[in-house]
C-alpha cells in the first residue's frame, strides 16, 4: 500500500481539447502524477447531459484518451479511464442523489447557465449532473480535485454531501478539496478575453485546439483581441487581451509574467502575437503527432482503457460495497 494522497479529475469529451484544457488542466495533471495517486477520466456520462452525436462522442472519447497519453500522462503511472466503464459510478450516484437536496441542486450556477443555453432540453441529468460528479470524486476517495474555478461550487457540494453521509452513516467518505491551479486555469478566449477559453464558445476563433494545424493556430493568435495601447503589460482589468497572451506565453515558456513583459518591452503587438502563436505551435506539434500515432494504434488504446477500467473498478467496488452495507442493502 502507498500513503500518497489521491487526486481525481476529468474532462468531458464534448468537444476538442483546447489550449485552456491543456494549460489549465492536463499540464498540471502531468506534474501531479509523481506525487499523488492519480485518477484521470474522460467523463462521457457527463457529456450526454446535452445531446451528443453518438459517432462523434465515440471518436472524441478515444481521441481524448490518446491526447491524455500524448500530453505525458502515463497509463502505467496513473489510472486513466473512461467514466462509463465503471458501473459502480451510476450505482453510487443513486445513493448520493438520495442524500442531496433539490434546493441545493437548484442553486448550482452551472445548471442555471446550461439550462438557459439548452432551453429545449433541460433534462433531469443536467440537473443531477453535480451528483454524478460528486460520485466520481467520492467513489475513488479523492483528497484533491484539480478543477477550474467554474467547478468549485460542484466540489463544495460534493463536500456537503460527503459530510452529510458520514454524519448519518459513519466515516466512509474522504472529504475532498478543490485544487485550483494558479495560472493555467485562467486562459481566456482570444476574441472575448473577459470569458474563459471554452470549447463550447460560440466564436470558434476564441479558442485554440490541441489538434489544430499550425497555420490555423497562428491565424487565431494574430487575430486575438488586444487594446488600443502599444505596450505589452500585464493588467487583466484594463488590458484583458494582452494580459491573457502574456499568461499564455508565460505558461508555455516557463517564464514569469514579469520576465515575459521584459522580453517584449518595446516590441509591438504584432511581433508579440506571432511569438505567442509560435510558442503554442511548437508546444502542440509533438502532442499532435503523438496523438495521431496513437490513434493509428487502436489495440494499444484499447489495452490502455481496459487497464484503467480494471484499476478504477477495484477501488470503486470497494467503496460501493461499504456504502451499500452502511445504508442497509443486503449484499448478494
Ligand atoms: N464537471 C467537470 C467539468 O465540466 C468535469 C468533471 C466530471 C469532473 N467529473 C469530475 C472534474 C470529477 C473533476 C472531478 O469541467
């Protein structure tokens, strides 16, 4: 047995991975993987809370797995798996739903946002989505949950559910904490830098994708919204566009914000945007090539997700048996 703390996180295969997903999540996941016992999943069950094209969902799920690995997440060192492969998750979700208030779920801001955006399909899954996420976290007894700021409320809810359950039935769940990385979580849209870069952004030019061709990446950076000044200075309130580009360049190059400012002091926005674009192109090139290579090796990908499912279900089964016993279900 090891005494490492457990980390769990996941990304929905509801779109292509972006620069924001890489810098905000996956890059940090890779760094965490040596010090923690890490579970990283592809949350296809969350993705179907909004309509998905089945063939595309399948393709994106596999592509996301290949990308996780190409970004440096080693399936030997981490538990990398597909959410729907673990039936215990749906089973635990039911139990947790019976420990979650209707009012609590009604207060979730993401539910309000998403139901406004999907007014023709406000399904029960969209409403109970945070409980499925709580089950993800609690099933694997995660201590830390790396997420973007938009998911913090869901982790808070997870804590409330876990504390409530433990108070009723004894200490069975580890109480998780969210873990919000400093820089990466704040990568903003290139065209509307007040908003987070998101794969579901209405304006595709706001986003840069991991698998995009270099020319297309460069085009988007060159068209990034800036301001009417001329100095490369970090000031998110007054200069959100330029500050975002500084964050990107710093995260990619490993420079501090001040070092990046110094590097481009006296240079025009045009040169700066080109430099940021080129840095991202070079960062993504090997990842894109490795992803393509892995996608050509379906047997390997299949063995990777099978191994992940096997590791995950060991932990999942153990937790679920405990929970079922606590609430009075008769073991079969
Ligand atoms: N809801 C998260 C998002 O959209 C994804 C997610 C699902 C998740 N389950 C999780 C994140 C468990 C962290 C832990 O970003």
